[in-house]
C-alpha cells in the first residue's frame, strides 16, 4: 500500500533520494561514478515500514537514472530485489551486471 502523503525529493548535495514522513527521514543513498548510479543503501524507519516509501524512493532514483542516461549498480539488496520484481527497470543495469 502506498502513502500519498509524502513526496520524494532528490537531495543531490547529500547524494540521496529522500522523503520526510511524520518527521522521520527515509532515504536511498547513492554514489555517482563515471555514469553509474551506485545505489548503496535504502533506509526507512521501522515505524514507517509497509507504506511503500522504500519503493517510491527507489523508483524515483531509477526514474532519475533513466532521465539522465545513467546506468545503475544495485549494491543494496532491497534495490536489487526491487529491480528483479520490476523487470522494466533491468535495462538500467550497468554493463556486465546480472541480478541473481
């Protein structure tokens, strides 16, 4: 179930996509290196879990990668799992990467 009461923003200075929900920060952190968006961590406070926040963060990051013609390396297991569940995102994988 998704929660329409939050907005995901790209905080480029902090290298993350984030949403503040009920005063708590949820985030998807990345590193950018040579055209590859290396997605390293997704974190949602326990009290906010199950509301679609992590998925919204990841989708925003993947949409950004697509718009900027970047490739994605999903280091974070959640992001790798998200991409497996959404095969329409697999074309964003960095060259040579295969999700198992």
